[in-house]
C-alpha cells in the first residue's frame, strides 16, 4: 500500500492498458484502495503514462501495422486533427477517455507529441477527478456499479459535452472573421 504499491499500480497500468487491459479497471479500483486524492494522482499518472506508451508505440514502433487497423469511425477525425489538434484531442479524451484505439489513432495521426500529451491531460482531468472523488460511492468493493451511480455518470456525460461545446464556442470566437 505504500510507495511499492503506488509504483506497482502505475507500472501495471502503464504496461497493460495500451495493450488490451481496460484502464477503467484501474480507475475504478484506485478509490477503493486509497483516499480520493491519492487515487486521482495515481489514476492520472497511470492514464497519462499508458497514453504516452500507446501513442509512442503507434508512432515509432508499428506505425504501418497500427495505421491499417484504425477503425473508420476514428478516421473521420483526421481533418479535424489537422485544423484543431489540441481541441480535438481534449474533446475526444473527455468523451471517449482512454481506449487503446484512440492512443493508436493519435500516434498515427499528424498530432504532435506535446499536443497529444497536454490535450490528453486536460481531457482526462474532469472524468478522472470525478471517478476518484466519487468512486467509492459509485462502485462496491467488487467493482460492481451501484444503483446510485447512474445520476453521477449522467452528470459526467453532461459535463463532458458541456466542456466540449464551450471549447468549440471558444475556438469559433478566436477565429478571425
């Protein structure tokens, strides 16, 4: 539970999530093990590390192989990424969180590493903060969702969509006429 527990959690999350283990398992488990502040910090470290590993694997190790396997539903964001990379990364992270295909998509796209990194960080904060803070209320010790969690999850969805809409409105105001 001390420093070795934190390290084991972050390392397992970083290594396993980009290659198939759902990150949600780690994010749900963290507030059941630690106080919400620690759970948030560890979830953020693990999520960002896993995103960097997935992005870097797709960009530097297996670009051609990964590119051939990106779902068509993500490919439609290619043009948006070219025009508004940071906002698109933030919005997709807010709504979709951390699927492996999204790490890979960003890795084979024209998004720069630092744009991916900072956009992901901004997009991850609201959902990870909410799950860390309310995780013990939303899930029981076995990880099953509690009936009272549905309003919380609906609120998270509404908040994510509102942030995405505000980001879009802000971008439109910034464009020269």
